[in-house]
C-alpha cells in the first residue's frame, strides 16, 4: 500500500510542476502534460499572429480563445510579461507570446486547441 501511495505522489509531483519566474509564482500557472496551464489545469495557448507587445486575437476570436488576463497589480516576472490589449485590458504573455484558453477545452488537461488552423499552439515552458 505504501509503495502505491509513494508512486502516486511521485507521479503527481513530476507531472504537475508549479511555474516559477525569478522565484515568484506567476498567475498561478503550472505545467500539465508538458504545457502551461492555469491553477485549475486548463491548458494555455499561443497565437502565431501575435507580437511581443500586442494581441491579434480580439472580438469573436477572443470569445473562442479567451485571454489569460492579468490583474491591475500584476507585474512582469522574467519570461512572463504583460501586454496591453486593444481594449485596454492586460494579458499575460510567456516569452513574448500572449496566452489564451480554448473554449473547447472543458476539463483540466484537455489540449484540443493545439494546431487549430495551423496558428494556435500549446504554450510550452
């Protein structure tokens, strides 16, 4: 029984790792199945047309691909930065790529948005 519990705990620790930048937890992010995810385990994505200082996904695009919003008091931390969107809201970015959720991911660990239209990709640490 102890071996099973130890194995389960080891798996949990190695498959879900908190993401730190300069010693700070950033927006409650973690790594799930090799990709960045929020604290609830929902996968995050990047969009090829975005730039390091702006999001190209607005309007109906942002309904299908909701941004990972940053709070008013959040600040950049290492490879995690904040971009200001066209509507003035703030969005987290990783390595210069704004981060999004995908409306069709319904459960923690879902990664159904990877490769959509050849321009959406899982955000990798």
